[in-house]
C-alpha cells in the first residue's frame, strides 16, 4: 500500500486528503517543524505539535489557522490515524506517523537523536515505510560531544575578550541560535547580544520554558555603544552587512554541521567553525533507519545516494525521493522592524 506519494504540492496522503510539509498552499497541511522550507504560508489549515505552536505562529502570522496536538495524541483525518512524535530537531519538531488499514508510514522531517535542552528528545517510531532526511549522509559527518563544542566557544570568546574584540557567532535564527544560547546559559560568557531575527524567536523559546542565556537586542543599544568583549549571536544572512559594522573589532564564528569540512569554513569566510548540527550524523542516521524496522525507506534532501546504496546492500528497499526541503540552511530568518537588514 502507498499511503504517501509525491504530488505537485508535496508529500500527499490521498486516503486522508492532507499534505505533510507542502511546498505550496493546500487545504490541510501537517507540519513537522517551523523552518521555512517545511512550514510555508498560505495553507487553509495547519496541524502541528503543541510544542511548536509558538514558533509556528511567529513564522506564519496571526491569521494562520493552527491546530496543535500533544506528542503521541492520535487524531482521525478522513479515516487515517495521524500522530506526531518528537524529532529532536528544534523546538516542537515532529515525525508524522500515518496509519491506515494496518499500514504504518513515518515521515521524519528533519531530526537528530543527540539530545539538547531546547526541545523534546527524539522518539523512535517503528513503521513499515520510513521517509528520512539525509542532510549529512556521508561517513565524514560525525558530531563531537556538545560539551567539547561549548568549551571551544567559551575559549574563543575569552581570547577575543582579552584582545578587545567582540565575538560574532553565526547560527540559524530558529533552532541553532537558541541551542547556542541554552548551551551558554551558565558559561559566564557575555554580555550577550542578538540580532532581531534571533531575539524574536528567543521569546517563543522562553515562553515554552526553555532556559537561555540572558540576551539584549543589539540594535537597541545606543549609538557608539562599546561591544568589545561581548558575544553577538546572529543569523548567517547578517554576515557582511552594514549591521555588522556597529560592533567594531570582531572575530567571527559559525556553528553548523557543515563546519566538519574544512573548506566550508573558508567558503563562509569566518575565523572559526564550530561543529554543531540539529540533524543526525552518519552513524546516527544508519542506526535510526535500521531501528525503525522499516521494510522500505525513502531518502529525501541531502546526500541521498550513499544512504540508498548502503540500505540496498542490506536488503532494504530504498529509493531517492525528490524534495524541495533544504536541510541545514538559513531558510528562516525573520524580518524585524528597525533592523538594518531584512533576511
């Protein structure tokens, strides 16, 4: 049975007449998480996890019709049983479990199995067919422990402070920036300033009970304010902009899984790269797919062919599936009134 199929507007469940993370406006959209390539404006109705409701409302606006459900709460959509389960990617991220006539499919969205304090940990969901991302689908991508990454960030900040520089750390506005701020909450680093795109989403995280480092809105500081010795967290889209000039002497860093490859830091033109991803690395990707017990695996965005080949060699029916989802990219900056750049 093919419960889900790719249609013009995205991943479609014909039996239930709904889409998962549609690429174009639809009547019923089930949303895995609030990143811009998964949660697009214009659909008539949205279904999300309750944990995601705040950031999803910020992304879609006050006019969006959003139904929020608890993780694991099963609802009936035209005779199809649908439930959302933690994906561990960002706040409120979910895997979508779809069941009909004894057949179970799971669309993972983006996910990571490494826990962090900003979202509910990943939950393994067994199924017949698993639709998985493969953003970092190569053996080179293996994540170090978070403790090592945050120790390195603190050491970088201290060195910059001692040399009279500000530390400008780039991380995606939704998810990565808050993970950085949560990891530095007790680090005696600061003062900490934020770009408006980050600060607006910080409010949603704090409202959801996520503990972050104390922050101040950078653009709210008076003209001539001295930022030396501070840490500034901003989306990558701010790099090279006029907004950056206010900080004076700076050292730049970028937190991303892409920093595992040396050339990525050079292409980003930053001084330091910190390997911190909100996606599974290669070993976790393989372990998760196997643990689902799926007989069929669809592999979406990222480096897909190596994973398909690995699964096929082990007797699992696997195929590459086209997708407009982008994985770990700066897809979701938020425009903030008064900010010098819009992203």
